[in-house]
């Protein structure tokens, strides 16, 4: 019996059950163990103010390391670029839509002064470029909680990951999906990460679920993030695609107030994914991202 560690939110459990179903089809018996993380406990403060990496993964990784779980299912965007010693990415299944969605009203239909909810500095910084006349307000909580707050009239629109809405069958609530050129996605957005102890039972069971083009894409994005040394306090976006073995990566680094935004692109072979990401990260640093990062981190 393989134990799958997961957060307890509706979306996290959907993701864990999806992996459980895939493993069952391969002949493995599994059960899901819910683990409460630091990020789950802090619901009244914007994540950027909490700081630190691994807010939604640390306790789950502890369960893996001490043997209470054989594998863990994360939203890849929550997973720090450096994993604890003794753990690694066993599989990255094929990615869902990586883009951001607007729920409520389309951006063009929002009146000046409209209230738009997001808990992401990355989304907020880019939204200030697209619609500098709207009011951006923090919205925390699980996906269903945020949608409820929108329904209660606290916001005119909210920005969310399209993947979560699609996975939970709520695609009809999407007013607009934003192109990556206008709203660059978070590193790893739309992808799942299956983390396990290399060589363990969970590791061996999950290897067939790995999707090589998706792994290459997110490896490039995570390579860029590692090169920038960025955490959740800085708006960093990256989105990679793979076609016929060729990888294309776009990325942005923005100041939190959105006044400065540096974009870059890179291409390369999918086998060199991390190097492509790190090279673009170095390029962005040389073109002004270093000053933005230094100003944020003091």
C-alpha cells in the first residue's frame, strides 16, 4: 500500500486522486494522507509578506523523509527549486493549461476603479501594466473560498490559474484566459510534481507517469528561477513550451509596483532545458533584473 501525501484543499485532493487513479491503473494500491502545511494555516496575510520558501511543501516533505508517506503530489509552482537531501522529482505528468484566467468580468469590461483580487505579486505587477486604473486587492484562501468571495461581491473580478478551474470542472466560470504574452505564468504553473525518495517504492511506481516534454519545460522554468534566486516576494514569470524536441522559454521580472518590467526569450534543445533557463536568467539579471531583486531584498 503506497501512501500519497497531499494538502487537504479541494484542488490538492483532486490532484492526489488523479495520481492515485493513474497508479491504480498500473496495479498499485494507494491511500491518501492529508498533511496540513504552514501555508494552509496562514490564511489572513498575503503570502509575499509571510516570506520563506516551501510554505506549502515543508511538512509534506518531512512526512516523505521520515517514512510516513511514499510519495507526495504538489502543484509544481509551490515546490522550491532546491529539494531537501534525500528527495527528488519522481515524475512530472503532462501539463494542464499554464495560463492565468480572469473570473467575473473580462479585463476590458472592468470599469475604472474596479476591484480585482489576486494573492500573487506576479499577477498584480502585470495587471498594473494592463489596467493601471483598477484597484488590486489581496484575496487568500483555497480556490472555492476565492470564488465564494467573488460571488459575495467583494471583488469585480479575480485572477486565478486556469488549470485549477479546469481540473475541478469550473471552466465555465472563466470570463477570459490571458495570453502568456500579456500575463506571463508562474514557474511550473499548470504542472503537477510527484516527489519521492529515489529508489523507494513510491519512486519506482511513479516513474511511468513522467511526461518528458513537460519535464523539460518546467526544468527550464525552474532553472531560470534558480538563476534569479527569486522567491515569492518578487514578481517572476516564466513559460516554456516544447515542440519536436525544441524548447522555447519566455520570462519576465517585474518590480512589485509594476513600474519596471523586463522581458526575455530563449530557445534551445529540450535536452539542455536547465541550461537554457539559467542562461536566460543571467541575461535578465544583466539587463536590470538584478537591480529590481536587490531593491526588494535590500
